[in-house]
DNA sequence: CGCAGGATTGATTGCATTCAACGACCGTGG
DNA sequence: CCACGGTCGTTGAATGCAATCAATCCTGCG
C-alpha cells in the first residue's frame, strides 16, 4: 500500500524537492536521465565494498541498508534506507565503494549510470544544491548514529532508530501517520544496526513493549505502533533536527 | 614544527589536490577567495549546534574535533581534524549546524564566507568535483567510526583512531613518518571519541603500551610512537581504504 | 607552595554478551 | 495434508567487558 508512483523520475524529483527548490529546467534535466528499473530479491547486494561505482541506484519500493564488517566478521549496519533514497551517492565521485548496500526485502530499484548523474550534478547548479543537501543530510544521519552507538544505552538506541525511521518515512510521504509503520527487519539486523546482540535486542524490545512505549503486530511483530510519540521520543533522546527536514521548499 | 605555510589559499589548494585534479582556472578562483585568519584558544567553539553557517573555517594549524551530546550530557566526539580540513563542509548547504566543532588546542583558522564558497562550488565543476570527493571522504570516515563504535572492543577502537590519525597526517604531508606523531588529546576526550570512559581508556592505553603496540612520550604521553605499524594495524583492524587516499592526482 | 587539570589505581557494580536450548512460524515437497 | 527443514524469535544461566565510584598521584603553573 502507498507505493510510490512507478516513475523513477517523479520519485527522484519528489525526493530532491524535499532538499530544496528545483527550476523547471532542472526538472527537465532530471526527467531526461536514462534509467532502468529492476526488481531485486531480499538480501541482494546493490553495492559491494571495493567495487568501482558504475550505476547509481534509486530505491523505488522496499527497504535497504548500508553495512560494513570487521576483519573477524562482526557486522555493523550503518544506515537504513527507504523509497526515494539514492543509494550510491556516497561513492558517486569516489573510485571504490567503502561499504556494501544490501536490500532488506524484495525491492524495486532504478539504476542511473554514474557518469550521467555526475554530469548532471556538475553542470546544473540547482540540482547540485539539492544533491549537496541530500548528501549532507546523509552525513548528518551517520553522525547521529555515531552518537547512538557510542553514548546511548540499548533501550534508547533501539527507540532512536524507530523514531528516525518513522520521521523519515513520514517526511517522504510514505506513511498515513508516524504512529504506525512496517519495519521489515529481523532482530539480528536491528542488533547490527545498534551495535548489540540479537538476544539483547529481543529483551529490550520486550521491555519497550512492557513499558507501553511501542506496540508490535504483524508477522514477527514487524509492524511497529507508537502509542505515545512523545514518550518514545523522550526515551530515545530523539531530536529530529539532524534530519534537516526544514530544507524542503514550503509547499 | 612542520607548520603548513601561512597562506590559507595554498593550503586549501594542496588539500583539494589530494582529492582530485584542479585546473589553473580553478586554482585562480580559489586564490581569489576572500579569507580572514585568526588564532583561537584551545577549547574554542568554531561551530555550535543549531547555528546557521555564516563562515566556513579551514584549519591551518592545530587540531579540532566535531562533537554532539545527548540530552543528559554524554558527549560523543564524531571525528578529529588536522590542518587542511574544512570544518564547515557538513553544513555548507544546510540551514543549521547539527553538531558542534571545537578546537583541541590553540589553532590558527582561516575563515571563508559561506556564500563565496557555495558560489565557487556551484559554478566551477572542477572545484565541485574535488569538494564532493572531500565531503564524501568525510562521510566515509563517519561510517568507519560507526563500525568502530558499534563492533570493536576498547583495544581496537583506540588503536584504530591512532592508525587513522597517523595515516591522515602522513597523507597530508604533516609528518616525517607515521611511526611518530603528536596527538594533543586528553584521555577523557579520547574516551568520548571511542565511546568509552576515561578510566577505561587509561587502562587500555597501558595495555597497548605493555603489549609493545604503542609508545608514549612527551607531556602526558601525548606523543605517540608506533614501533610496529603492522602489528598495530592488525590489532586495530585498520584498513585505510575508507580514507580514499587513491583519489589524489598522481604527482 | 599550593592549586587545578589530568592521569592512575583499586574495588565494586552492572549492562550486555555468550552459550545453549527451545519454540514458533512458514514455505516446501512427499 | 502433514512431515520437514530453515529462519527467526524467545528464554535461561553464566560470564565478562567496561562503567562507576572513590581516592590518590603527578605535573605544570600561578
């Protein structure tokens, strides 16, 4: 439900307009971008660490995540992604990818050739500005996750991720209300996103539920409800400033 | 010693050329950038969370760090900065800063008006490319720190930061050899960078020294020596790929 | 000389991990 | 239709890494 429109161009326009104004000419240039759409299975790699970027993928439907591993195989999930997100922006101008991107569920993805996107960014100041904002907001989210991983306890870490996802999905227009959304993530993946173990995530989720901070339904409790946004926000130490949602053009 | 030249323009050129090629015209445009140089005391704020960016600061000498705090006052240091680093790049196109930047020691800083830098980036494709690379490398470092905070133990976390700093300073031409460098940071700050407590940092540093992985000298042991780079690298799980040092133009 | 900030040490506590088993759910195939 | 296997979730007990609490020690400096 609430699937974004099929057109990659419309979606990317909508996303970039969350980041700033675009002229008609800018919009036309984006519409002219060559794209190719594919459906990829859950768990597919969209980017592999060490690969040179050739295609830039835009998530149309589904969820994806960035990850990185230590030598001895411990995984850290670096960020979560929702429809509208540009997944290869972090390596757009680099020679190799420094981390991997994988789908969380079956996804539809649009591919844009990297040279075309680079060209667009380097020659259209209006587009450049929104892409800069998008990349800088991405960076801000990574920094907030550093704080989450370094200085919050398990309860706040998990609550924080839930608040972030709800806020981002709402801002992207993917939700009826940010009090209820589907987060198709296993507890092990949530553990890798929070720097915890799946066992401890399980216990902490139960504690959050017992406190009445979250509700869980659907298969494996992957539909999250937030009965009292303000209480969860407080438990999560969540301040949406870092999402820079105020960059959007007033509608 | 080994102070970078006094000219902000020369330094920024040198830094950007680590990120890619610049034409003579690009270089001239950078030389025309209005700048103003100041000396700031240790502990000064260069950016405060919530402030709108007006000036973009370039670190000429000394060290600085980014930081962010939780509601209850726990601090996380997000990254460390060395001469040549552009400290306001993460908020260059945003309305407010999402974190603070503070000096670690007395520093010389050059200020560039944000509009001038924006203009430069939006209208000079060659400069834009190197600034993109610089911003993307910054992002890559944040992601590596996420991994560091989320999935490495205290020993590896501290070792990793030492490896990163040595590598970055060497790449920036600030070091005679990456086996010895000064890191004027208190153990409490190092704790905030690694998500640990100062007490545990103290013990872990002693353990690293006892293992022969590092040596410490100077006042408060803030000159670090690395007797065996490969052993430290291995203990740190350090892989320099994320620093993207291969973007530099071959000399 | 004494102060202040930082480093060091010891004792204790606790949050999260580890190890191990079991349970629930789902899609598949006989 | 149901047995089966696999993935994911749940629970319990024991362990451990790092935090906490509280002194004490340095050392540069006013």
